[in-house]
């Protein structure tokens, strides 16, 4: 626990030092970056040590706040979720200094570093908290910090609008969490999580109520449909390294909160799993459909986060159905798929947001109709973005393929079960994952093709240049990481045993045995694709050898009468995916406008009305 507390301290000291040195921008950047890098590295040491040892660590102390207690506990589940928090904080800190250079004065830079460090500290504290009051305090710190990151460029009205939408939406979820913890605290006579577990186990009615409150409260932070409204508003306007941290790590804290509550509820009801499957399926499909229709690169990535949260919930939902019905294979493989996708999505979505930031930094735009031809001008960024796109659509042997493989495996295992309702759950998972995978491939073919290929659509895109080395070095680190995870897939899956045990309560030996059944097919699949990729590489090298001594000339190509086409003759972002968006136009056009109309004062009314209604209900 010493390393964890040291990590929090270094993050806070670095942020405060950045504020103190705001009159000197270079020193301000150094202070904020140093605190983030040092604190994140120390936090990673703590998380990895607990995962390797398998021994939880805890700490209790007195504090000045009335009620509750300062109780921290990091088990395998908490340590697993700390990996994307500290890992992405480290990478975004390396990236952030070059990205922020020349953007704003010292006060703006100081505020950005302070609140990004505070966000990391808040997320880590939420994950380590084992007391309801401490959890809520940490949650509020985590919820408020992104507001100041989103509003970084507050001169633009759209930025201010997005920031207020985020603030209203996040406190809608907080209202449900407040009622949840107040209710449990009154019944348990204290705010410690151990007391909550004692009250909830053996009380299915109360457990179901707590599950619903947790699903709405944590789901609004995770970005599930229909409470995802803040993601496509906040991500496009925040600094790109902040967007990477928010999408890659912060929304996963919502998933952590939901899974942690599930561990306290006792044996789950089957309908909990079905509800998670339904929400996961709708979030996954609608998220990728909305992403395809976007004209802004970061807005596309924001909707893609909704899609991937759906994939995570789909896996956890299958796991909950398995846990409720005694199906060990579904329980273990479903939770393993959902939890592994948490880390996988953090890596490739962090890379994609950093790539989008590099595009914006070099071409001064994120609109697809202002981009094009960037691969020749930004080869390193283009290669990294292409690798991230390949990972997010689940191409082997990258990390996104591994978690999606596990989800398909659990779906086929369910289909083969003689119980009809289990088979239906598996069939839904297979169909939904197939649909999401295909649509995601089209979505990111559009994103990469329109932005990086073809001819520049604007003078700024034509004059774009590669970004500074720290920025593409940060992207390269994430690219290497998800390739390593993909190639080491059997070892990674086997290492999930303690994490799945902490999430499900299933004995570690049984979990290891179930995970071992999937490592064999997974190894074979990775080997087959490895051989195919190797053969393709050999064919390319053989061709290069044959052409080595030949003189290769260049000349005009047949262009159907247009040898030098203008940018207007290329596919636009809309025309590229028009065949698909036309098929799904009913879903793409229906964005729940009745609820999500963009009027902030109505969102505030939602928060107030929800809080009052829940408090009145709790007092009855």
C-alpha cells in the first residue's frame, strides 16, 4: 500500500507544483509532467505486485470527516482496473507536454496538468476505496476534474456547452449513487463495504434495488445507452490526451463500480444478466451505428467508446447469467472476456485518441471533409492510427481479437447448452458481436481512409507535418503493447484467474481449469494467423527480391479521363458509408431527441427531480 499512497502523493504534488509555477510555462509543464510520470509509474508497480502475488493489501486510518472511515483495499480486481488508470496516465503525460506546447498561457497549462493529475488520483482512489463515504468523495473528485479539462478552450461556445452537459450528466449518475450508499449505510449501520455485503446477502429484493441503482449510477459514467449523451459532446472538445484518459480509463471506473457492487450482492438474479446483455447489445450496435455517421474524428471515437462499453457489458452479462444458473463455463469465460476488453479498449482507444490529437495538431481540424492525404505527410501517426484501427475491429493477432474471441467462445458454449434460455443468450451474443464487428470494420475503414488516404481536402491538410517525437513515441508504446498482448494471448488469459475469482467468487482452481479450456483453441488460432501473416510477408519479400535489379519507371495512369482529380472527386465521409447508414437509417436518425435535446437547464432538472424522487422514496 506504500507505493499506492506514494503514487497519489506524487500526482497531487506534481499538479500543485504546476499551479505554483504557472508564471513560467516551461517549468509548469515540467512539474505537471514529472508528477504524472513518477506517480503513475509507482502506481503501476503497486498494481502489478498485487496481481503477481495474488495477495490483497489493505489500510485503515482515522480521518476528520464525520461518518465513515479511511479504509483502502486493493485486491486482484482493483489492481486490474488500476492498470489502465496509471498506464494511460503515464502515456498521456509523455504525450501531453508537446501537445500543449503553445496552447494557452501558463494558467491554462497549469489548470490542465493539475486537473489531469487530480483525475488520475481520483480514479485510483475510487478503485481502492472500501468505504462508502470515501468512495463518494473520491467519485466526486473524479467527476469534477474532467469538467475543467473539457472546458480547457473556453473561448468557444461549443466547448462551454459541452462542459455543462458533461457536468449535468455526471451528476445525474451521482444522484443514484448517493441514494445507493445512503440506503446501504442506514441499513448496515456504517459505511464499510463489508457491512454492505452482510446486509445484502440473503435479501434478494434489496439486492435487486441496489443493482438497478448501481446500473444507472455507474452506467451514466461508463456511457451506456441511453445515458451516453455526454461522451460525444465532451470528447471532441477536450484536449486529446485528456480525451484518451477519460475514454480509456475514466469510463472504465464506471464498469469497476458496477462489478464491485455485484461482488457485494450475493447470488445474482438471472434477469440481472439478461438486462446487462440487453443494454450491452443496444449500446454496442447503436454506438457503432452512430459512430459511422459522424463527420468529426474525435466524435466518431467517442461513439465508438459507447460501442466498446456495450461489448464489455455483453461479456459481463453472459457471466452473470452463468453465475445465476450455475453454468461455470459461461461465468468464467464471460467475465474474462468483459474484463479483458476493459484493458484492451483502454490501450487501442487511448492510441486512437492520441492519433486524433496528432491529426488536429498538424492539420488544425478534425472534420473529415478538411482532411485527406495525411499518410504521406504523417507516416508515423498514420501507421499508429492504422494499427489502432486494426485492433479495435478485432483483427488477429492484436489484443482486440483476444477479448472478442473469448466472447464468441462463451456465446458458442451457451448455444450448445440444452437449456433454451441459455442457448438464446449465446445466440444473441454471437449475432450482436458479428454485427458489431462488421460495422466497426466499415467505420474505421472510413476513419482511416478518408483522413489519411487520397488527396488533401484543405490547404492545412496539404501542409500537415509529423508531430514531435514524444507524441508519436507515446503512440508507438501503446501500439507495441497491444501487439505483445495479442501474441502472448494464452499467457494473458491464464493470468486473469485471480481477477475473475475476485469478480465472481468462484474458486481459483475452477477458474484456472475453465480458462485452460480456451487457451488451446486460442493458441491454435493465433498460430494459424501468424503463419498466414508470415507467408504474406515472405511473398512480399520475394517480390521485392525479384524487382530489386529491375528499373521501375513511373508515368501517367489511366484515370478514366481524369489524370489529376481534385479533392471534390473523392469519397466524402458520408458517401463512404452511405450504403450502410441507409440500411440503418431508422436507428441512426433516432437519437432519443426527446430526452437528449442539448438544453442544459433540462438536464439539471433531470438531476434535481431524480434526486428528490429517490430521497422521498428512501424516506418512506
